[in-house]
C-alpha cells in the first residue's frame, strides 16, 4: 500500500488555480522529487498534504486513510514532517530549543527531548551551534536547523521544500549527502528542488508540475526525455544550468 | 538576573518574610501588598503574553470575575472567601476558554483589539447588571473577628501581606514549572512562529487555551484578594481597560517572557505610582499620570526588553 | 417604537458615523503605512477639541473658522509624534509599539487634566446652531455641517492618496517600503507625512465636533474605541473602507441604543466588531 496518496487535489486562490486535479502516490521507502518553474504550485501541494491549506477538491490519504481535513499538527503526529521554502526558525530560541520542539512530539520529558534534539543536531552537522540563537545562524545553518527540527519528530515521511535553495555552492554537497543518508536509513522523502542536477541525481522518481498541473510522473531518465517537461521547464533550466 | 543564584533568592524571600515584623507602619505594608498584587497579576499575564505571545488587553475581565464571584458568594451564600476564590478561578478559567476559542483565531493587532472589545463588553454589562450591584458596586459584608477563614483583617495588614506574598510565590512557582516543561517550550514556539510550531505537531489552539486558562485563573485569585482587601468593588475598580493596560505595563516594564520581569516591574512601578501620587496627586492635577505616561514612552523607546533586559545587557559587557 | 423614531435614529447614526469614519481614516492610514496602531488617537482628538475650544475662548474664533488652524496644529503634533517617538520603535516588538503610543495617550490625557482640570467645556453660541426640520425629521444643524465637513475631508483625503504624486508615494510605501525606498521614495518622510495627515484628519474631526460636543480630557477614549472598531470593520490599512466602517458603527450604535438599551450600546458595537472579525478576521475589506 502506498504511504501517501493524492487524489485529484485542486486548490484555487481567487481566480488562480494553484493546483488542478493532481494525483500521485508515494510508496514507503521512495525518494520522490518535485520539479516545476516558480508558481507551478509545488509549495501549495505541500500545504495541501500537510493541512496548512484546504483543497477545494480531492483527497489526501496516508496509509490509505483519508486525512484531508486534519490540522497541520495532527498530520505531523501522523508521521509527516515538512520544511518550509521560506525558513521559519523560532528566532529567539536556541538551535537546541528549536529542535526540542520537534523532539517533544515523542516525549514529555525535557531531558529526553534535549538528548534527542542533540542527536538530531549532530546528524545535520549543527552540533557545535546548539546553544546559538536561531536568529544568529546563517541561511545554510538555518536550513539544517529546520531539517533537524523536522527529523526530531521521527517522521515516516519527510517533505523538503527546496533543499539547496538560497544556500551557497559549497554547502550543497553536504546537504545532498544528508538527504541521501536519511533515505538510506529508510525514511521516505518527497523533495521540492530547483537545482536540476541535484534532483536528477537524487530522486528515484520525479513529478513535474506546470501551472498547477501534474504534467509528468516517472523516473528521472524518462522525465528528461518527456517533451512536455522539456518544453515547459527543463529546456530553459537545462540551458541555464 | 536570569539565574539569580539560589542563595540570593532565598535571602530576598527571607527579607520579604521578615519585612512586616520589622516595619509595622500601615503605609509601607500597603505598598508592599500592592507590589505583590501587581507582580502576581503581571506574572499571570506574562504566562499568556510573554511566553505564549498572545497580547491580551482585556485581563481585567478575569480580575473582575474573581472579585465578583467570591464577593457574591460571601454575600448570598455566606461562603468563605477561600471557596469563592477557588470558584472565581475556575469560573475565570472557564470564561477564558469561551473567550479564547474564537478570539485565538485572530492575530496580532486584531487579537489585541478583540480582547479590548471583550473587556469593554464585560465592563459595560457589569455596569448594568443589577444583581451584582451594577454601577453602585458591591460591599463585601464585614466579618468579625479577624480570621483566616473570614479572610478579613481589620486590626493589621500583616495577614494580607503574607497572603499576597503567598499568591506571588504561587504565580512564580507556576511560571517556573511551566517554563521548565514541554508546555512552556510549546508556548514559546507558538510565540515565535505558530505555523512552524504546528508543523512540528504542536496543537496551537489547545496550548494557547491552556496558557489563557492558567493566566485567567491566577488573575482571578488576585481579584478575590483585592475584594477582600478593599472590601468594596465596582466595575470601575475591577473591570476597566486601564487595569488591563496597567497589568501588561508592569510586565512590559520589567521585561516579558522572564520569571523576574513582572517582579521587577511591580517593584519599580508601584512605588513610583504611589510616590508620584503622594507628591503630585490629590490636587486633581493628574501630574502623577503625566510622569507615568512619559515613563512608559521612555521605556518602550529605550529598552523594549524591559528592565530585566537592561540589567542583563549591563551585566554582560 | 415608531418608524419615525427609528428613522430619526438612522439619520443621527449616519451623520455621526461620517465623523467616526474621518477619525478612523487617520488611524487606518497610519496602520496601513507602518502596521502600528495609534493608541493615542483618541487623545489626538481630545487635543484637537481643546484647541478648538481655546481658539474660541481666548481669541473668539468660531470652531469652523478655527478648523484650518486645528488641522495644522494636529498635523504638527502627528509629525512630532513620529519624529519624537515612533521613529525609535519602528523595528521594535509589537509590545513596545503598543506601549509607546499608549504612554503618549496617558501623557496627553493627564497633561490636559493637569493644565485644564476635568471640567466639561462647551463652545457657546457657535456660528452654526439650531436644528432643521426635514420631512418630519429633526436634524441638528451642527451635526449636519459636521458630517458634511467630515465627508468633504474624507473626499479630499481620498483624492490626495489616489491622485497626487505624494499620495501615490505614500501608497507605494504602505505596500512595500523596501521597493518604495528603491524607487527613490524617502520612506522616513512618508512615515512622518502619514502621521501628520492621520493626525490632521483627527484635527478636522475635532474642530467639527467642537461645534456641539463637550470637551474634557477623557473625551477621546469613547471616540477612539469606536474608531478602532470602524477600522477593523473596514480592514486595517484600507482607508476608503473606513468610510463604510464608520457609518456602520454610527448606525449600529444608535440603533443598539434605541432597540436594546442606551446604556448597552457599547456592547452592541463591540459585539458586532467581534462577530465581524471572527467571520472575516481581516475585516470586511481587508487586504490579505
């Protein structure tokens, strides 16, 4: 059975259709990439899956059970964690405290949460910044922080909104390695990514969005040959890259 | 200040406990009682606003609820005010959920103004509700002799002093406990970014309501204390917007989101208020309030983190 | 209750609502520009009304003749408030912003009390007085002139914001202050101007109210609370919509007083506010 299934998800904002009739499944253990130009509706899709927005039509299923109208915190407790494209650190709290908020999903105990948070910070390579305030971290570090926070909830499914966006070139390989490690350890991931090389290399399967519609769904090699994808997005991006 | 050593805290507590034994004049005792009362109120407000980030400008609602509940129970059922105090706290907590559930959907200024609106509604209703004395107010029936169970002490303010101190210690203990628990971490996460908190599994509304219930109950306890201390209440003294604002002001002056802030704020603001009232007040000239207003502006411009923040900054070269 | 009484109330509420709208417009303008709620707005109005009163009492100037003067005084007060207070808390937390203007409110109100006491004062024998009978309805002439004046001022404000270069710069600043700064707009100047104009709106309203309303240090608080409701109804920062917000508040206030109880009319207005913001948290015409 699929871990995540979207059935005909549609979302409108005023007259603009952000997502139109999007259906796909994610099997346990998969690493799925989502690509598409700006405004294609990628982040909206994450919002629909995680309860931050309500679809006008369609359904979201986890383990085959509908969760469409659940609140974000309920979705999180069902084992789905996410990051945000525009980072949302708890600015006035330390890195450690940030991650503890995630860890508290698994325990009431403060010391236990602290231990789990330390582990998560180590895992993303932020161990030495544990007591720094989140507002004092660089963009790359905040990205890692957000990842650690999500991981600390011990999700089954992790949705990453732009792993490498806004991060300097030198940090990208480290982040990619991190994602690969997580996947190797059995985590299911759905990753929105602008950097074509990164995503083609990383993902087992790719969903391509354009103007709110799902125009392709398949392995990277196939996606790269899909003329609709090439026309819509890859052509231009590939040339630029 | 943040980690005031245990020894210093113990010394401070000992000094506070000894104070009425040394100082027997009523006025200094009264000032201390008012400091404790406002510190407790500010601490209660701090739980909701400072830690959880929900800036309520309507906390007088809960203060008045506490004051009226116990006074009415004393008056009609001849119940001991202690039972009334408990009932008032429970009622205020329940009321806070009724108010909070819809109002927590609002954010920022919309939330703050909605709490003003709720406060004004309650104030106006109290002014017109004959059962509770409407605008004429309510006299708490005088009970003799002075006793703890009567919660009235006409001979000396000493008992009031210790009760007010106990209330403050209760509020500090509750805050400390919350601060060091998962609930406290969740409060702060909600204050920083409610959406991010939700994405990590924090049931945002439930925790906001929890903060509000705690805050309202503690505030109501103070209301009962006030009623038993002054023995007369009316909407103008326990429900007005100016009281709601004063409560936050004490916390803001001291520094929100810290255990010590409300204490420091009350310790500065209350004597200042009493002092300027003696110096300039009584003439009907409101000069004390002029100074007070100027001070508020000064604090918000110079040091939004409050006096505790200022002390921290000075202590860290 | 007869239909005439209701109609009479409706007209009265409508007229007063236009004045509320002008007061609310200033509040909304300031909020739209920099997301700060001016909690001293009512006290600005009080200052305007006292200026009007003293212009009459000392120099013998009629409130209407003193109107430009009052507006100018308030304009300067707004600018001074910006430079002396607001500028320093722009980046600060919301609490600092609330308390800065709240402190100003206490300062102005108690300052007025210290200077002039708590007495109620009224301009006697103003130029416009008496009442008009129109199809069986009585309308106070000062009220009529006040609402017409408020409407005219509102129209002038609208024209200024939407048709003049400065007004458009003001709007641009409200929408995106960084982009505005990049376009070469001096945002500091715009902020100061916003405070000046916001306060001047209250100056006009104060002069108009000065024709028929008692002046006392606490006079602003009633009006300010109603203005907050009007602004929230229209949606914070949406200046044109405050016209409707103000009128709704004025009518509901009077109707609540007539149909329920005069002492409970504040309850009706605030309950309506809560109902509206809960139904549409961004106000009836909010921008998000």
